[in-house]
């Protein structure tokens, strides 16, 4: 009987911690990286060509770290697709940094209608996300960089379309 209570209590604690991490939004000052380091980062695209984040300098840059096997990531992607369609012409660039295999990412992009650039990240992407402020290294993780290269938003957990639009509007 007592072990059942302990197991139940541990399960509730784990659930509460998971929800807390899932809703965590970091303060933009919680970063270990400067503007030059942000723009110097590069990851291969789906064709294997290295893409440096400086390619999008001067735009509001939304970096979304995700994976095809991650349920909250799958939940938020349709909102990112809609925001990309609505805000691309306003100087917003959404970049998906997938922590996954190329073929799975390509199939996922086709199935979900992703038109924004997708880059492939491994351990380097996790380290880059940690320097941006994702010390938990959880995914999905989203960072929004303003046109001047300042971090304007950091968040671990699924971002809704409404939250994303709310974060982007003052930066346009």
C-alpha cells in the first residue's frame, strides 16, 4: 500500500515538473551568446548545404528547435506554418532546426506543408540552444531574435500561433 502512495506521489511530481518545463519561458537576458555568435552559427539544410544564420540578418528571426518524434513539436508546427505564411512578407524568417534524421524531416515537412527553411542539427544544435538560454535542453525550444540581433523571446515547450504572433507583433 505504501509503495503505491510513493509511486503515485512520484508520478504526480514528475508530471508537475514536466508541465512546468513545458510552460517555461526564459527571460531574454538568460543567454551566454552574443549577436555575432548567433549569426555565425550554421547548420546543413535538407540538401546538405551549410546555411549560416547570417543569411537572415536584418529580419526578425524565429529559431524553432524541434523533432519529428516530439508530440509538442508536432502540435505547434501547424501554427508556425500559418505564421510563416502571414509574416514572411513582413520581414519575419522562421527557421526550423530539426534534431532528427534528414529523411524523416523531409517527409514531415511535406506532410505538414512546411515552406520555411529547415536545417538539421545534432549535438551542436543542442549546445547552441543551451547558449541561447535553453539550459534544460528540452524541445520544442523557440528563440526570437529581433532585427538588431537581440534576443526578444525564449521559450521551452509548445508555442501556440497566438503566442507566436503576440511575441512577433512588437518586433515588426
